């Protein structure tokens, strides 16, 4: 398969591209900026918009959870595999 390593996981660049094209991330305004070559660091960003603010002007907790949830499991899986 193109874009995969020997462990069967996608390369960091390919995974970053796929995550940035994932419809739930596009809809939430979430963008993956960097994935380290060893998957031990991932930088994810979400711009604050008027429709994403809570009552006190902060970003809603559900948006923050959606931004971080899939990457924790990925990082742990890759760390345990090596």
C-alpha cells in the first residue's frame, strides 16, 4: 500500500493529509499542523470562531475533545509497537 510503513501504519505526512481532509475535522475547523516522524508529537490547531464559542467566550469542551481524542490512541499504539 502506498504511504504505509512496515508496521502497517501510514507515514506521518500521509496521515496528516488524511486527517486534514476528514470531514468532521473540516467542519470543526480542526487542522493537523505537524506529526513527528516517531509519532511522539502531534500538533493540532483550531481557530476560535464566533460559532464555536461558549457562553463565556471560550471554546466549547466538545470541540477540544474532538481535536485531541483520535491522536492519543494513535500515539500510544505507535509507542507500544516500537
